[in-house]
C-alpha cells in the first residue's frame, strides 16, 4: 500500500480523497494555489505545498509544479481527482517516468478514450452500440457536410477533445451546418487547444444514463450499476440519481454488460464511467468514457455501500476486484450546489460566505470544502457542495432532499439551492419522466 499520496486537485474532491486516505492510514499532501490558501483541503492534509498563483494554468494544470511538490514531499502516488489533469495522458506518463504511481489508468488507456472520436471508433471495434456518425474526426467542412447529409438531420457536431458541453452544436437544417461547424471549431480550439471535430446523429430527447465500472490490472471488471444524469443545463449536469426511474432489469443488464465489455476491450484499470444516451424505446448508444472518478460518484457509494475512492486506491496498489456486478439496494439523489444565481441565467456568484448551516440527519450526506468566512474564488468551477440523500424508495429520497434543502443555508452569495428546491416539486421530475431536454421547459 502507498505510504503518502499527493492530491493534485482542490475543493471538495481533494478533501474527499484526504478523508479516505486518513482512514486507510496513508499520509496526504495537498497542493494549492495562492487563492486556495485557506481551503479546508490545505488545513486537513498532513502536508501542503503552494504550486502557483490563482489561474489554474499556473497552478493546478502546471505539471512541473505538481511533480516537484510530489518529489520534495516524497509522495509515492498522485490522486488526480476529477477535472484539471485527471484525464491528461501526458501527466499520467510523466508520473510514471518519475516513479510516482498515477492513481488512474495508463497513458495509453486515457488516449484511447480521452479523444471522443477515437473512443467511438474503439467502441465500434468492441461491438458496443454507438450512435451513427462519422466514425472519427473530420478535417474539412465540405466532407463533414456530406457525412451529415448521409446520416440525416438533425445531427450533432462534437469536439473530439470535448467536455463540459464545449464545442458541441445541434444542427437541424442543412443551411445551418457551416456556421455551426465554424463556431464549434472555434470554441473547441479556445477551450481545449484542439479543434478536431466529429459528427453524430442527434438522438432527440434521450436519457443520459451512465454505468460506473471498476477494473483491476488482472483483467477483472465489474459494473456498479447506473446513474441517471439527464437533468442538465447546457450539457452541465445539475442533479443525478440512482437507480434511474427509467431503468428496467433487462436494460440494466445489457448496459452493464456493454460497459464491462468496453473496459475489457481496452484492458482498463481503475475506476471509470461509461456514458450512454438512451432513447425512448430503451435503445442505448455509447457516448463517451470518463477515465476518472466522477462528481456524482457518492450516490453509487450510498446505494451499494462501497467506498469508490478506497477501492480506487487499493486497485492502484495491486488489489483485485470481484468481477461481479453490484446492484442498488436503496435510492439516492445528488444535487450539485453551485455558487450561481438562478434568477440571473445561472451567472457565477463568487464572494464571501457570511453564514453557513449544513443539513443533517439520517440518510443525508454533504460533500463540501466551504465554511462560514470562506471566500469563493472566481478562478475555478462554481460547484461548492454536493448534497446527497438516500432512502428506501425514490419518493422517500425526494422528501428527504426537500427537507435537507430547506435546512441548507448559505448567505453572502447566490446559490442554486432555490433551483433544486423547486425541482423537487416539479411534476415531471416527480414522475421520473424527464429527459436531457428537461431544462428547456423548466421555469424558474
């Protein structure tokens, strides 16, 4: 087992990893930018190293600074969390070159699945259902247009290096193709430094359902069932739940088996999530694979009583997984609490938290790094907390979430708490009939 792990991240995920490491008797090293000097992950780690100024490009994305921090503290492993460098093949490779274990997949695995066009092509070889499309990146707009016409509109233009909804455009008419292609390429170039694009058939009003998997270095893979992530705004997830209210036993088995097949085909190691779009007839199509722990992992932990971070660390140290699937025994819902103003088009709301009260009670979990007197920086993602409720049935988990949101007090900044509270009373949400288009008609 590792003796000391450096967490190459910030906020609630860094604190989450630190807590598990402490329970496992592993020393921890926090890294932080100057903007995060007063963050809880800095306070609770055994050691902390400043790696640069506030901009992430000069700190949390600065590979040389992170490796230097690991070397001066004698860390023998690095946990990347999610975001930042968590799916960066170069970072994974450099960790290996410095004899530091990257707690995640190999550079080769990341490269296979990190580029979305390559991932789709790989999954086609693995016989995993994929959305009809270009089958890879397309370099010319004229060629792309011909493919779009052959597939048939509506289509979706996507960035190969995409994520977070950037570099994506839905196109419903031929005449709108070129302008959307150009704007998507420009956005992808600015966001990822890579403007490779590919095309897929647009599946209208699908469910976004993902399968959590974990795999060891001996070829054993198991799935930990599904999460429904369909409620999104501009391709950013807002709330998730498991089991999905849309799921039936036969579909769960098919999607779970497909996710395991995908992981085995690339000899995957570690935790990962295979994401699918599911149409109204319960046909499912591979969308992408996230080669890291995900924001919404707590709801899976809650319904199967399984610490994903602990198992991720153990697998990285050489442990085996069972190879048997896990199925939800309870129902769990997660609401992402962002420092945003829902009344003002969800604009970021950084600033000083003047008062904070966290909800509690049976079946309530809050993952957060903020406290009263903490200042939310404008330099990073606006998510400041995740509230998770778990109960025997979906209706009970929703009732618990209502009560928890009513107790959740954050003053000094605007947050998405009021949005989530209204969501918990929405008729379509209560019926479980929502799709990825839900937010287009939701009035706040």
